[in-house]
C-alpha cells in the first residue's frame, strides 16, 4: 500500500511538472509555470495543515478543494497534449501552440461534465429472487469530507426516500477525515431527519473510517441513528444481514465465525471491500454487497479495478450467490466521475413463484 501511494505521488508530481512546462511554453510566462506546479502539491499541503496546529477550516478546506480540482486537470491535460502532438504530426495547418492552448478550454469543460456527474448520484434498481420479499437500499462510499457535504448527502437521502425501502444499509466509507471536525453536525442532522425506512439503518466499517479514527467514526454514526455492524448478524424480515469489518482490520472474523449462531438461511453479506465474494458464495449466501472501488471513479482506472475486483455496477452470480459491487454514491480526492455513474442501489428481493 505504501509503495502504491509513493508511486501515485511521483506520477502526480511528474504530471504536474509536465502541465507546468506546457503552461510556460504557451504563455511565455515562467511565473505561471511555477504557479501551476505549486497546485500539484496543494492537496498534500492542505492535509498537513489539517493535522497541524492551524485550525482555519475555511482556508484549509478551500485549499484542499482547489488542489483536488487541479488533480483532475493534471491527469487529463497531459493526455490531451499527447493527442494534440500526434494530431499535429499528421496535420500541421494548425500551429502546435494553438492546439495546446485549446486544451485550456476543452479539458476544463470535460472536467465540468465529470463534476456534475459526480455530485448527482442516481437511484438504480436491481432485482433478485429469494424465499420472501425484502427491499434493501444499499449506499456505499459517500466520503463525507471537505468536498462531499450537504449537496450529495441530500441527493443520497432523497434517493433513499424515493426508493421507499424496508431497510437501509451503508457499505462503508461513509465518513472521511474532515467529517470528524467540520461536518459532524451536518451529517448527523441530515441522516437523522431525512432517512425513512420501515426498519433500522445499518452500516459496516470501511477503510476510510479506519484511517479517520474508528472510535470517533462509530460515535458519529451512532449519533446519526445508524447502527454499526461489527462482524455481527442482524435479522430483518426473515433475512440474516451479516456486516463485516473491513479487511484492513486484523481482528476481523471469518464469515463462519460471524454466522455460527444465526445460520446461513437467507444470508446477505455486506463487506466494504469486495475481496471475499468467494467466501460468501462458499457459505451459500443469497446476496453479497460491496463497494470500495468507485468503479475506478475516473477513466482509465475502471480497467484497473475491474481487473482487481471483477465487474463493478453489474449484478453477477458466483455459484448460487448474487454479487453486486456498487459504483458508490460519492467520490474521493478529485471531484469527478468519468466513465461511470454514482448510484444509490435499491435491491428488490422478490419471493420465487
């Protein structure tokens, strides 16, 4: 994991340097190139400020927001520049500098579309057969923090209420680091006042709750009226819902240990990271629900996560077990969704005829 973060940081700096050089080449202003390079490290700076003695939240959140917005630019602007170079090689009637300059218009428009997509999660309905009827609203990866705040929370809760579920289950990564200090009251108020369902609201723990501070996150979730399933089973309308701790927690139990007393009948497994779908299938679960992947969030990362975890956003069967890995409702880091749609999922289990 550390090696992956180091690699991403190195690639981020290199991409930022490339963008800065293009800015300098097009504008002939060295200071703009330096300014462009500075924004490459802004997210890291904002995270440091949050953890330091500097407690000016509007400033650090603003810096964080600008930095994450720019991360999308330094990903797609180099791709545009490479495409422009290839195009110019075969069609020289348009000057290269003009082609590169056009990227400062096309790339932001492209990213604006990705942003509007990201902040508007949609309701998706999937249907499966079971021994009786149950409507589960499954929501994962909201990442309440410096960017994902009231708008997305309200969109999510509106979708939940439109679905009119029997039970609401969150799939982890509901909260992020900034939620603990800045958005606690907003989160609690919206969740308590806007979610309606026939039975209780539950959640499992994701890796970002672990990073943010597990005890603090559990406290906030419970204040919001959400029951946290910590390697345990609850019975809802004849179904056994098993909520697993995320795989990042070493004390996590096996599925056999979790369901030993409740049995396997009408078993629904909720596990944030989709790394144990086979284990659920081996225990003859009716349904396995996961999140975590964000469907890659931004192209071309979708190919990476599909290779690692299997298809996201598609209902599939593993032996006799239905498995669904959701795209997630929010986003992490750059505020964009490109190549996938954020979603709130309504799983309608209907009695076999």
